[in-house]
C-alpha cells in the first residue's frame, strides 16, 4: 500500500523568508501524481501545487515550488517570500490518477511577523 | 461554478442518533469521494464513486456507515447509530476523469460532533 510521510509536525519561518516542507512517499508504481494541499483554520482544502511523476521538471506556482526526486521518492515544498496568509496546515498527498488521495500527517506552518 | 457543496456545515447529535451528511459535486464530474479527518488518523478515504457506482468502500469503518449516490448530482453519507468516536470533519470531493492531474476539488467539510 502507498504511504506518505511528513516528518515535520510543525515548522515556523519569519515573514518574507523561505521555508521548505518535507514529504516522502512509498510506492511501487511508476505513474502517479503528487500534491500539496493547504488547510487554513477555515478547514477548506486548497490545492497549492501538483506534480505529475512522468514530468522531470519541477512544478512552480508563483511563490511555491517543489523539489521532486523520483528515485528518492521525495517531494518537498518550498515557499518563498513567506506571507502571513501562508500560515496553515500543509498536507502532502499521492494518487494514482482517478483514485483516492493518500495523505501525509500534515505540517503546521507558522509565520512570524 | 459553485464548487462542491456540503450540508450541513456543522452537526451536533447525541449518541445513538442517525446522522446524514450531504454532498453535491461539481457539475460534470464523474468521481465523488468521501474523506474523514480526525486528529488521531488524519485524512483518510471512506468511499468513492465513479458514475454513481461505489468503487472502493474499504475505508468505511463498519456497518454503521453507509453511502449512496442516487444520481450524478447528489450523495449521502449516513451513520446509524452514531457514536462519540465518529466525531470528525467529513469532506466530500469530486473530480473529472482526464482532468488536470485528476485533481480533486474539496467541499468545505461537515464538522460532526457526537455527544
């Protein structure tokens, strides 16, 4: 069974600085998708960024980028120029396409002004 | 589009009562997922449907839980009888086969409290 592990229960960063959240996963599949979701106190699940395993190029969305290391089964999220609105729980997730998402345990990110 | 709609947003009930959670997926989406979020177990899939047919219900905890999708626009998750350990946030999500990365769109969730 696929598993997703986030080893950092909590992280904090100064406003305007850069922070990296870690995620590793375990799968025997070669085709899959990886995601980072943000969950603010409102509890709404918001997609931050996605990565297709067949793409070698790392995904980027404005201040958010990933470091996807397929061989190492690692998928970290980098947030540049951190803003107060980035404070939230962040979940790493894996899927095989039109199937369920498997989530990590989450990382609580605090932004210090 | 209004996005995925869930009702109610909050539900407080007493142990032993029946609880029904409702979900309206995004129009045109052919997959619907029910997830549960608890402090102990995190986010986990309960069941998902494709074209209104249940595909994987291995996450349904026990017979007290049941889910239906009578048409493409509506799904329910029912707990009967409810127990305090069912207290959680229940999310519904929908997706489109062949959509970008098969992205799942989440509803706002229903916070269930069973006393």
